[in-house]
């Protein structure tokens, strides 16, 4: 009688989880990840290798220290700022060198900005917490600075937003707003004003037709339409935002970094109401590690992928071990709609993204002096991208029954040449990945040549069959056994992106022990 094998399909979805034990996770979230590095959860299912980055311009910004601004003005057009000679200098580039546009009076902090269109003219207002705000006119590429003649209250503005056609500046423990449709006029008799918040304002964000005001310990909302009826009301007291550069809207919610992790601000069904949740709860351990050792944080939204990326930054940390967290936001609102992964190898101090037409440009910069294009190419500026997926330990029907595994069929969606290593680990010991690994390394490999056939000379133990990059089915023969099993896939190359879709395990159960 032929041996009857059972099959166990694994659909790769759910993202990184670190708030459950490996066995709990293997029971309740089979396709999720115990490790998910440089692989992004896709809104269509599966885990895809992230794209790389490359230098935007062939030269670094003049100066030294951190780049304080990298902003997309349009396709192939970037505005940046860097310390130089004890002051902040602003430059623009279209990919070949940098042109000086303006020089602040002194050295500022990281630059925050808002784009406006008043009177048919597109402008960018920039603040750095030290100098008077700067205004970059996109129409004629001019660069000017406001001064005390405009308003002394905005001398050290640290954030800026456009709300109800007033320009709001965060300035210490208050918000200062301009006359409607005039970012330079602060005359109270013409509709400008000042609102006292009570503690230093960390960040501003327009969300659902309200201005959200973040402090480190509280969150407020400003409602109304003009100086005559603006009202400040609390959303949350006792918990706020600890890094203004992490505030982003993605998928209909606002995400930001608080003292207890990454939080989510969502609108409720009741008009004007908001709900708060700790979005990073599924990755509690990773979030705690992320918060340690960073001198600052930054973030960017990749809108084409419904992604929020937040980065921990320390100038002394090498680029290859610099870390970030990636959240893919699915269609539903709330924390349950998010799948997580970790990012390793991107050193990000400032970042920005912009969609123009059907094209999205994502840029970032750090202490190297270069501005980089993110979501570009298949390497980290010519270095390998190491991506890793480890599944939880799956008991497969019964954790007390030993199973013998004979074959793994992996469904992959490659875009070109694939060179992906896979192994299986058995019987989690409670602390580390199991010591019994079989096969030690199975390579799922494709090329542009003729596809291999099942049973051909290339179809040997621990080596994948089916070889053309157009194929998506890879079979690996195993002969390991255990009560629980974990799959691991790893790629460390400059090969283009691919997506891990599904795996099917073939096994036979042994006697119950």
C-alpha cells in the first residue's frame, strides 16, 4: 500500500508578531512571521522583498553633519538643507549637483514644512525651531525668510500646517496663525491670532477637517472655521507624541510615535470623535527595542503601497545596522488593519514622499551628505539587501505528535532571477530557533534559461526544481521530523524583488508520544 501523505498549506500573511510565544503564534497565526526583515506585507497577500535606494544626485550637499531636510518638489526635483559653517543652508537639485537657494541666520534643527497654494502660487513654508520661517516659492524658485516685522511670536516655530486657509505655526506652548490666505500677515485685526495650548507643542496635523495638536503628554483638536469661532478641545490627556517627525496620515488614520510605542488616531462614527490605539501592540518587543538607543526618529509614507515607515536614527550607528519599522495599512481602519515588518540597512534622518500623476518619489538623507531615492533599484546603494522570513513554530494538528516531513512546495512570484535559501527547523526549545535543521540549505533558484523539470538531474535533495524566472513553483525534498516546525527563507543579494506567496508541507504523522 502506498504511503499516504498529508498536506498543510501556509498562506503568508499577517506580518511580524512578537507579543506571542512562538507556539502560540504557530497555532493562532500560521502565516505570520517571527522574523520579517526587509520583506513588506503586501495588501494583496504575501511578503515581498523591499526595493532598494540609490543616490539622488552625483554629489553630496556642501557642509558637514546631518542633512536637515530632504523634500520632493516634483519628479526629479528636490529641496534639501544641511549645516554649513554654523548656519543652515538650503539647496535645490534636479539630480546633478546642488544650487544654493537660501541661508538661515543660524544653525537650525530638522526642518518641517507645509505646501500651500495661495493666489495661484505654490509655495513651501519651512520651519526649523531656531530661525524665522522660510518661504520657498515654487513658481519662481525664490527663497525668503520672515522676520520680527511679521511677528515675533514665530521666531522659533518648530512645525507648520495649513488649516482653514490660515497658516498655523507651532511656537513653544502656543500656536500662532496668520491672516487667511496670507502666510506673512499676523494682524489680529484682520483674522490672525494666538492660541495657548498649555505645554510645548510637539507637532501639528490636519485630519478630518480638524487641526490635531500634539504635545508630549496630550493631544488636542482645534475646531471651527476662523478666528471668531476657533475652539481647543482635548482628545487625550496623559499620552501624546514624542517625535513630531513621526506624525503621518496613512490609510485614513494618523500614526505617530508615543512613549509606549506607535499609536493610531482614528476617526469614529460619531462626528468629531477620535479613537486611540497602540498600533504596535503585535510587535511590542520589537517596538521596545526600536525606542532604545535612538537619538531621534523620522517617518515617511509610501502611498502606492499604503505603508508607514518609521526610522530610529543615531549618527554613530552604522548604516548597515540602522533600523526601522514598516507598517502596511489595509483597507479597514484601526490597529487590526496593520501588518508589520522590520527594516535594517537604511539610515534615515529626514525623509519625504510625493505622488505626481501616476509616479511616487520617496527620498531620504542622513549624515553622509547625500540625498537618496528610496523605492528605487534592488540594492542599498550597491550593497546587498538581506531579507529574512521565519515562520512561527507550527504544531500542525497536534503538538504532541511527531511528524516526518518529505517535501515543501513554495509558491513565489519572482520578477527576475531568484536565489532564495530555505530551511526548516524543528522542535522549538523555548529560547532559540531549534537546533535540528533539515535541509541545512535548500536554494530556490531560477534563471532566464530553460526551466528544469521534476525528476531531472537538477532535482536533487535540498535543491529546488523548476528553474525559469517565469515559474513560481519550487519543490524542496526534506527528511526531517519534529512535533513542531518552522520555515525560514533568506535572500542576501542585489536580485530584484520577489513575493513569497504560499508554502505547502507534505508530511506523515508518527505514533502519538
